[in-house]
């Protein structure tokens, strides 16, 4: 065994079998996200809730799509598409925060 080499997960031991040094277990900490804060941020501005949840790229993409849909209000289709996208945005950020808290996804 080489110094610094990781002990396999399959052993689940508290001590190194070669040198007898106590092995520290990695903490299993999941950062909780507030579903309410995530939803309110997405309500205020499209994409902010995704950024709060740690999905930076997704949040920026939602912001760009939101801006494009606001611009399409000049040709009237935006009056239908933007509210639908805005509601989906709030639902997505709320459900993603719930999944993060349940440990189903990690960010």
C-alpha cells in the first residue's frame, strides 16, 4: 500500500489494514435549500431561483430565454409564451430545491 492511497469503499473499516491508522469517514452533509426563497427569487426575476439552487448555467439560460420572450411581446406571441415560461420557471426552481433537500440530485 502506498502512503496516501485510499482504502477501498468495500472494506468499510475504521482502521487501515496495513498501518493501523484510524480512517476518517467523509461527512455526508447536504446543503439544504429553501424552497420558498427559491420560488420567490424566480417569481421576482426569471432564473434567479435556479442560480440560488446552484444551477448557474441553467439560471443564465432561463434569463436569456425570459428576455427573448419579453422581446417577442412586440409581436404578441410573448403575451402567451412569457407567462407560461414564468410559471414553469417557478415550478422548476421549487421542485429542484425539494430534490436537492431530499438528496436526489446534487449541485
